[in-house]
């Protein structure tokens, strides 16, 4: 039986589980001292599904993603936990093992495509590189594969545009190129870190439709990192909600959004201006997240929580099951659900 996790607290081993993160802890080195940016985070990503990591800026979403792909050094490091992919613990794996799994087992799409792509190489050269490194293809064969990949993700006239440079593409096309590079070798898990942040609404929809199609074609597990509740409700199957480096609630999107069991989740959903009238006050969560240098010993959300009591100050709530596949780190989750 797999170790209990917050998003799947008592499930047996599932052969659809592609990525299992257990107790992941990341310490971040700052000029004023070391802080805990990710605190014992656990979740599972399953093939053919999209799992969303959701929360405010600074909650630890991107730091979690960077730890999975080994991009923390030199400013941070994993101090506890495990990340299991295809039977390999990425935390203890050697650099050579990580490199061999990059692209073939685990890939990432960053939010800023212009900085993620190399400006001095043509896109055809960059797209061909994974095929040459991992499959030992000739330059000609790799270029052919790169052109087919561009066509597959909707780049028009790929034969000629393969010789163009990243700055000669629009933001949406650059994002398609990043996605093409990420799925070139049919990875088991694809991390999408805010993949549509800088794009207009129409292009966002196109990019997310592309990711969904590729997920189904390759039977990938997609981990979507975002602060956009609407995007999660439309695209994700399950959600993990983070606050101050910790997971506070998780489960199927329809259940978590339909009947939240943590005050932070409820506050996020209540802040969405659905049906708001002109001139009416907009609801928001009061206060700000805690400074990582002074995370409270009890509940991490206590300073902003309308249900906070003495127990919340002295005792850190442990994850507890609140429904089928749904869990919450709140002492008074039933009150939240019934509110």
C-alpha cells in the first residue's frame, strides 16, 4: 500500500499513478537566513489526468515544480521527502539518471517562452536536439522529426519556419514551440508552470486545448501550476491547494470547488466576482500570507481565518479525509463545508 497523501489519503497502489510526491520539503537560502518554502507536500499525478497546483503567488507552487525537475540549485535544496517516477526516486537520483529521464519521463513548460528558448539558435535546431541526444538521430532525420512536431502542435508552414528564431514568433506560437519540445519524447509527466499567463484569452484557450489533446494522445499526467481558478475548473481533474508552502486541501475539482472544506479554499472561491453588480463591493481574503521567516507553529492560515480559535494557534492540523478522494488540513472543516 502506498503512503497516505493529502490528495488521496487512503488509496491502494494505483497503476495509473505516474508521479508520487511524498513529504517533499524544500529549504530556500536567502540573505536573511534559510526559510522553508515547501513544507512536507504530498500528492499523486495520474496518467491521462490533469492535476492542478493552485494558490496565491509565493505559496510554493513553482518551487515544488522546480524541485521535481532538479532546478533548485544553488539557492534551494530538497531536505526531506521523495519524488517517485517510474520507480526512481528523483530526490536521491544521480545527475546522470536525471538527465536520462529529462524529456523521456519528465518535462516542463515554463510561463515565459521567450526566455526559455535560446535566442541564438533556430527553433528547428532546438526542437531537433532531444531526438539527437536521446535517440542518436542524424541531423537530417532529427530535423524531419522537428518539422513534424511543429506541424503537430499547429505551427503553420513548419518547413520554412524551422529556420526562424524565437523572436520571430508570436507569444502563442512560442508557447506552442515550448510545448512541442516538452512532448517531443512522449514523457510520462508534463509540468506546465503558468503556461498561459502572458497570453490573451483566445490564445490561452488554444494552448490549453493543445495540452489536453496531447495529454490524451500520449496518456500523460499533466501537473498544471496556476493561480487561475477558472482555468482549474475548466481544465483540471483534481486540485491541490497550497498556502505558505503547505497543502491545505485537495481532491477532485468538482468536489473541492463545489463543497470546500478549508477556509482558504472557500475564501478563494468567494473572491471570484460571479454575478457581481456594478458598484457592489468585491469580496477578498483579508490580510496577507505569513512571512516565510515566521511561519506560525499552529495552522498556517490562522491569521486570516474567520474560524481561527485557540486550537489553531497551538496545534498544526493534520490532513484528514473529508470525502471520496478529498482531504483538508483544517480542525473545523465541517463548519466550513456547512457555512
